[in-house]
C-alpha cells in the first residue's frame, strides 16, 4: 500500500498532465479550423499567458518584405 503523500503527488501530476494535453488539443483544433493568422496567434498567446500566469505579452512577426509587425 502506498503512503497518502505519494498517492496525492501522483494524482496532482496526472491532473497537471491532463491540463497540458487539453490545452495542446484545443490549440491544434484552432490551427486546423481557421486560416486567420491573427485569430490563431491571439489564441496561442492567450493560452501561453494563462499557463504562465502572465498579464502582458505580445507577438512579433516578420512579414515577407522584412517589415516587423507586433500584436499586443
């Protein structure tokens, strides 16, 4: 029989892994369902902000012409 501390740790780890996989699944669905780059980047940015508990972030892209664009 395992100690209660070990069981709690395993459950906590399994739950955290489930949350990470659900975020990955949700992101892959968005990537496959939309061709709108701004929508995709916005969704990915919000997901990352939620995982890392960030209040500010931005996405910087480089256009084919070499110009830099940012989205906050």
